[in-house]
C-alpha cells in the first residue's frame, strides 16, 4: 500500500528471534510507556512474541515503511483474547494494537497517520475484519485522539487484564464505513 506521500506500508508476520531486539528498543522508548514493557530485556520480548505468535487467536506483525521496519502491530480475536467477558464481540470483529517508531526516531509529518491508515486498511482488506476493536489505556490521550480521527467510536471504559495487571481501557470500535469516512482515510485518499 502506498500513497502520494511516498510511504509504502506493508506488514509481515513477526519473527520472535529476528524482531525481539528491534521491538525491545522501541518498547524502551518513553513514547511506548502505555505498553508497560519498558523494562523488558530482549529475552523477555522474544518470549512475549513467542506467546503471541504461538497463540491460535493472535498474530504479531512487523510493519515496514518503504521496506524499513517502522512499526509493530498485533491482531487478535476479541471474543477469545483480552476482551472475553468484557465486550460482546460480533462475527468479524478483530482486535488491534499498534506501536509506531519512525525510522531513525525522527518524527515526520503525516508518518503516524499513514501507518495507522495502512494498518486499518490491512485489518479490513488483508484480514477481512468487519469491525476493528481497540482498548487503549484511558490515560493515553494521543492514541485515543488518533483512534477517533480514524473513525473509531468510543463506547465505554472497561477493565482489561493484560499481562498480569488490570488497566482501565476505553473500548472503541470502527467499521469499514466509519474508517472510510474518517479524517485519516480522507487524507490518505487525497494523497493518492
């Protein structure tokens, strides 16, 4: 997927051994604090990735921008992972997490929006989601604003157990139509 900004966004299955050092570096960045994994060493990150890739209801993805690793994404079945008993999942619901780290660590105008749009398009077109579900920490204002710009509707606060701790999350959903009508999707189309 690419647009007129010159950013080609692609996703490939993550490999725990290959990708753990890079992901550990990204998770140690203060911008990744809400992942709660800043203190994980490479072995702990590799073990985490093995858990995700080995789970039948989850997938881990290394994201590339113009062929360079620039983000990490996870997709999951919200009826079986994280939101079981918290969210009434519908057929075609797909849970998603994304961690974006611009190459070289330098922010670039429109980079995060382009990656976010690419991940959303991948969820709908590549993975066949009918609706994308997210559960960011309620304190994570940046990602919550990005979600709303991408067409998500915030439903309610929920308690989500993740990695042995409970977080208060903002349960949010986005349909294909809502994404297509969103600011991020319209800007993506305008650049194409």
